[in-house]
C-alpha cells in the first residue's frame, strides 16, 4: 500500500473550479464597475483592501501564533512610499510648504504599479530591520515591541516633515485604485499566501505555533520561519497601504493609528485565527458592516424623541462583537478550517467517487 | 575512545542545584545504550544538553569529530541527532501525517518563493515528502491514522508518533526519553520489538531513558545509572542488576514512577 495523495481528476477539477470562480469574480467586478453606484464600488474596494490586509496579518498571528500588534506601521510605510512616488515633483513641491521634501523623493516619480511594489518593498525592509529585536522575545513581550513600533512610525510620520509632510499629510493623490487593482492584489495575495501556508514552509510555521520546542527538535529554525512570515506579511501590508492611499486620495498620520491594527485583529479573530478563509470572510463582513452600520451613528427619530447621532458608535458595536466572539465562540467563524472544493463537493454529495 | 559520539565531563547547574555532575560516556555506532536512575536524577537534563536545549555549565558534547556543545537545537538535529520527549510534545492541531512531514523540512531544497508561486518542482518535492512520511507511519503502525489530528490519538499511539517524527529527521543517533511511559505491558512489549526493528532497518544508534526495568534490561546492551546527577554504575544488564550501588540507589529511594 502506498500513499496516493490526491488523484489527478480531483486536482484538475479543483483547478477548473478555481478558474471558474475567478471568471465569476471578474464578471461581478465588471458589472459593478460599469453599473454599480459609487457607494457600492467604495465598499467593494474597501473589502478587497481589507482582505489583503487581513490575510497577510493572519499569516503572522494565525499561522505562526504570534501576537503582532504593529501592522499599521507597515501599512503606513507602504502608503507613504507609494503616494510619494505617484505624486509629480510639481505637486510635491506645492504640498510640502512647511519643509521641502528631501531628495530623492522630491524628484522621483513612478507608475502606480511600481509605486505599489516599492511600498511593499519598503515595508519589508523596515520589517527586516526590526525583526532582530522583535524575535528575541515571544508572547506579551512581542506584542509590546510591535505595538511600540507601530506607535514610533506614527510619531515619526508627524515629526519627519521633510518626508511625510507631517500632520498635513499628502493630499490630492490620483484615485488610481479601482476595482481591478484592489481585487487583483487581493486575489494574488490570497493565492500566494495559501500556497505558502500549504507548503512545507507553512507546515514549519504551524509547527512553531503548536510547539516551538518540538519544532526546533525536528530541525525547524524558528527565527527563519517567523522572519519569513513577518516579511511576507509586511510586504502585502505595504502594498495594501499603497492601494489605500490611492483609494482615499488623502493620507495623514491619523489614518494609521493602532485603531487600524485593532480592526484587523477583530477581523481575523472573528473570522477564525489561523484560517485564510476566515480572514477573507471577516474582512468582507467588516467592510460591508462598516458601511451598513453607519445608520447607528446617524440621529434616530423614534417618534416621541430623537437620539442624536453618536460618532464612533460603529466601533463600539465592533468591539462588542469581538467580546462576544471571544467569550462565546473563541474559534471564530471558521476556526482553523479552510474552504476547499473537496469540502464543497462532498457537502453537495457530488464527490468524484 | 571513538569519534562517533562522546560526552566529556558534562556539568549542569541550575542556580545552586547541580542536576548533572561530571557525566561522561562514549557510544559506538550501532549500540543501544540505556540510561536509568530515580526520578530527578538528571537523565532528561543529559538529553537536553546533547540536543542543545541546555548549554552545559562545563564539559563538551562531541559528535562525529565535531564539538557541538551549545549549538542551536535545529542545527544539532540537522547533524543527525533526534529525540523524543518524556512529556509528549506533538503538534496537536496538525494531522498525524503533517506531524511527520514537519521533520522533512530541514532538508527541503525548494526555496520559499517557489512554494509561494506553486512551482512544479516544489510540488514534486511535497509529494515525495508526503510519501516518505507515510512510510514512517506504516513502520510505526500509524498509517491508518494519517489524517487524524495528532491530539486525538490514544496515549500509546502518541508515543509512537513521537518516534516516527524523530525518525523522519533521518538521524544517526536517536535519543528516546521514556518511550514506554504510560504504556500498558502489552504496548511496552510491542514497543521493544519496534525499537529493535527500526534500529536494524535504519542502522541507528540508540540512547534511551526508561523506567520500565524489564524493557531496559531486555533491550539494551549497555546501561548507565545516574543518581543525584552522578553516574554510579555502567555495565551490561546483568552487571547492573547485581550492582550493590544500583540496588541501594533504587531501594533507598521512596517509590518512583
Ligand atoms: N530547566 C531547569 N531549571 C531548573 N531546574 C531544572 C531544569 N531542568 C531540570 N531541573 C532539575 O534538575 C533535576 C534533574 O531533572 P531531570 O533531568 O528532569 O531528571 P530525570 O529526567 O532524571 O527525572 C531535577 O531536580 C529538576 O527539577
Ligand atoms: Mg526525565
């Protein structure tokens, strides 16, 4: 008896299913692109960006089991890098009124795609630089170090006016991020990270999460694999930061506080820590819910009396949802399970054999 | 003196406590050596020093002519020394097969970006690893449980999975820390047979800690006895059984597990 693994028919079927799903997604995007309202398109764009962010964040927190609290730092770095590259030298000169932008950013300009990659690469470089102090510690200490890094980057954004334009931020960015860019990046991120997680490298990461001592004894080098996850995650966070910048078209340090990290944490915990599928579902719900729940912040007329709108009410609701999930459904929507075609087909009773 | 595996005067102090004091042993290729002693004698500490989990206070670990004292754990594993844990440490939320596949990772040839882009060469390597890992499960009679979560296995099966996982790193020296702990007599007997088999099939050298005297005496060719961190005897099972110091160490102790 030998191990057969998946037979050819099944993997071919899965490939076709993936292609069909992608075509369907493309069709939906096309229809919204042509006929959707601005509101719908904004939700869809947000969804895609948050899917990218959540899936890459989940690689570190869910797959490796680290409590990394600084993704907002990498999103910031990606957003600023990308924005500084797409702005023309003229625009930059006009924006940086307090202190002129330093060379070489003052003269560089690049196409949107290149700026996104540059944002990812810059975030990866920063991630590498802080990885040595970060991975000396684990658990709560790692959480505190990464949290601190996020805060440091935010403060630097305010202070380094020659690079970031300080509290004024960068305004009037071209709205390059459309449905094709945002969803293209999201799909690519999900595919690549899923491949990584299902590979020998992903198994090593999960082994570290399950029992770092045993993983070492089986020959896994924890530092290398945590670093790999951290850098890959930072790269995609940086790219998503670039997308965000060119979606909102105005960025400033207040956009990238710990609050953003907190939202991502809610997304991956509600979706199910350690499940890419869960991260996607969580992000989609968050992006949709974030808009749909705007009603709770608007004044409500109850006939007899009116409740004034309370800004920030949505976040209270999200926090309550997080608490409920932590208390009553700790494994979130998906637990550590993943969607797969095999699962779907067996649910439908359509399995090959 | 040989060049294969040698511990030279290992000392391990934890604060004021000397857990292991002046421990030396030399093991020949292919030998099956036992390490016994009352609870808390320092046996596991010796294993921890060999595998890099602890850096000895003094002394050296020599492996195939190289001083590996204090090297990182994963590098020692990569050099061909594998271990199991007394208090089972499986990757409980991963499947039985995946547990064994982890051990292949340190020899993987694909780069991470090939995995991320789903290159065919990485796919072929994955398939090969899957097949070989399955082979180790068959050897340890665990193949029918390949897709179960490791945490759901019965105790004796978990102990065997620990061995399968260690074997899958392709070691030359295998360290077993109380492999029969918690097993019933029937399982213990089968385990002895399994240990003999894997040793022969893989040309292994084995160094094992065990409390079950029948198991140790029946299996090992040479036994070393540790008491309060000090080596008090060394010899064949017959010599150990009749050694007055050993009898005193065991009888003098209150009942041990
Ligand atoms: N990491 C450690 N820190 C402090 N004391 C330890 C540590 N590891 C073991 N010890 C102590 O060393 C002694 C020997 O332990 P151990 O090697 O586990 O014994 P054995 O395996 O023979 O039962 C015990 O007293 C134990 O409490
Ligand atoms: Mg012990």
